[in-house]
């Protein structure tokens, strides 16, 4: 019987290695990466059955990484393991194609259950937020992220990098675009989101789960 193959992504190496030890008895851990861009590249190369990833990662957060995996047509299942219990994060994770959302302080068995459920084609949401998430999806919970849905993938990338304190020059280098193009994307972000300063951009990014910085 084939052992399911799992790829781990967490920017805290100690946490990642701890996860490896937890999952090794049940699955084949094919790799450990530390940021979203590494994750996308590794998933395309290794073709794991499941990716277990955090939301807060440098350069490209877990939600945007999940979007890239989905848009690339990979059949890899995605399970989030995060310390963020805010339902906003969970809602965006599921919209990005996740099959599971588990909190880091949950029992270890919960992560194993979530992975197995994803492999069966199902969905697992940690019970602590499942009800609240259901209400939010049905429109009875907190909103406020509508403008975020209007942003392009590139604009969301720029938004995260701005929230991390990157300059236009640094953003250009990470995304392999010109500095002028980076500045253009930032200006369009501010216009679309209706904010007047970089500080307000950062506050928006944190409030809506784009960045936890």
C-alpha cells in the first residue's frame, strides 16, 4: 500500500522538525521548506499528496502559495497548520482551496486526522472555529475583506511585501519586476483599498490575514 507523501512548510525550523517527527510514523515526509516561494517550487518538483503549511511565512504567505498551487493545476491537497484562530484567516484559506485548517495548539492527532480527511477528498476544520467559519461563509459573520477580492495575485504579493517593510527596490528584486512597476502596484493598491499611507496598507494587510507582521 502506497504511503501518502507530505511536504511541510513552516518558517520556524524547530517547529518544522517537530512536525516531521509527528508525521513520520504515518506518512512519508518528502521535504521541509521555510517560505511560500520555496513551497511552490518544491511542490511542483516533488508532487506530494498533501502540503502542510503555515499562513505566516516570509516573501509569500501560505494562502497565496496555496492559490499558486491551485492555479498551477496541482492535485496536491492543502492543510493549514497555524496559530491564527481568527475566522478571517480560515475563510481565506478555504477560498484558496484548502482541505484542512488546524490550530497549532490543537492535539497532534487533529493534524493527522485533517491530513487523512484531505486524502479522502474531504474537509477538516478545527472544531474551535468551525461554527464561526460556517456563519461567516453564510454571510452572518464579520466581513470587510471585499476589496481584497478585487486585487490581482500580483497586488496581493506586493501588499504582503509592503507589510513586511520591504522598499520598492526590494519588492522589485523579489518579484523580478522594475522598481517603477513595484511603485505602480503599490499606488494602485492604495487606490483600490482606499488608504492614504503605507502604515494604513500594513494595518489592512494584518487585519485581513495577508500578513501577521
